[in-house]
């Protein structure tokens, strides 16, 4: 397999070793950038690589740039075309992860978003599981609070805001857990360090609403649709911390984590301590969908070859 390590940088596809920025770059100094995370799944039997909800991810990226006042003029469709070309030239035939970044590329001082030159860069990684999806994750409610929409826009995937995530993730791992769970400024459950969260109680699926300072996740949106198609009741509402301790099932969703179940919160076992039936059903169907094995959801996939 002749895979090439290529990136899209400063308007063209180049070897990744040449996709470098100056230490004076505005975004490097101030975190003034927005980014996306996109997965591609290779199906050996079909001989094809499927990118999951590619245009939806780029629409969110463009929306993030708008929210943050980044000067950016490419459309989601233009970004889709660039990405398909990049993957084809790279010749990836395994599971991959794409990271597009719109960043302030000017070599200047002063932390601001307006009137600063921007660029977009896209790189590709080979990636399978980011977190364990099968054996259950141990979690803790973080002492760090999820920032509010009036501090850093929560619907924008803004690079600088991930300092918040990094603090929570390090705290969790250094205390012997796999992942953190944020509370919002009101004390309600928000999300993981880089994942949305779902609870199952009495056969109903519950997830924090946008008002809980969550990122509006594309995998989250997909699972809400899948669950509804399976005739489960999905409720978006405020979730009290103590509900985590009495939930029948808990699972995370996100591009990185995919669909991963939680077996423990703050040393309290979730449900029976094994993957619940609803989590299992959603996870199984999700992995079939992303590999092109469910025709009802084929519109979510961009085949590369």
C-alpha cells in the first residue's frame, strides 16, 4: 500500500513535512483558531473508505469561523472537494481521522479575531479507537467547570477553549480514571472532556441540552436520529449530577470516542457494570452505518473510491 503523508496547507496539497507554521503565527500565540474532527472508516469487503458526515462537519466548521469572526470565505462544498482530493492523493485504505483547522495565520501581536489573515490546514492520521469502546470507561465528575457560552462560544469548536478540556482530562487520568465529566455553571451535567454524554433511565434516553454548555456534536445528533428511528424516546434536558449515579446506562458519543459505554462514575457502578442493551444496540448499528453496511443511512457517508 503506497500511502503518502500529505496535508492541505496554504492553498495546496503538500508533503506533511512541509506544512509548517512560524512561531510568530497569531493562532499559535493566542489559540485563535477553530477546528474539526472527522472520521473515515475503511470497509475491506467493499474496498472503499467512507467519510462520516463530511459536509455536516464542514458546515459546523464554517459556522465556528462565523461565530468567532474569523475571515474565511470557503464553502462547505469547496472543503469537501479539497478533502476528497487530499485523501485520494494520500491513498488511504484504512480507518483515518481528519483534522481541518481554520487559523489566524498573520505574524503579528494583539489577541483578536477581526481583521487578521486566516488560512485553513487539513491533515490526516491513521486512527482506530481513541478510547476503549468495549470494556467500559471509568469516569469522575471534574472539579473543573465547563465554560459557559458567554465566556467562550460553546457552539464553536474553538481551539483555545480546549485548555478547559485538557485540565479536566489530565485531572481524571492522573486520579486513575479514563475520562472526566463536566458540570456547567449551574451545576448540571454538561459533557465529557471531548465527548457528549447520554444516560438511560427506565428505557428512555436522556442527554443534556444545548443550554448546558455542550458542543453540538454531530455524532450526538446522529445517535438521536438513530435512537428515534429505533422507537426510543430521546429527551434533551437539564441533567442533575446525582442522576449519573442512578442511571441504568451511560455512554459517550463523539468523533474521537465514537460510541463508548461508561461502567463507573465517581467510584459508583453504572447499572449492572456491563454494557447495557440500549448502548449495545446503538453502538452496533452506528458501527454498521459508518462502514457503509446500512443503506438507510448512506446519505451520511462520502465514499472515496
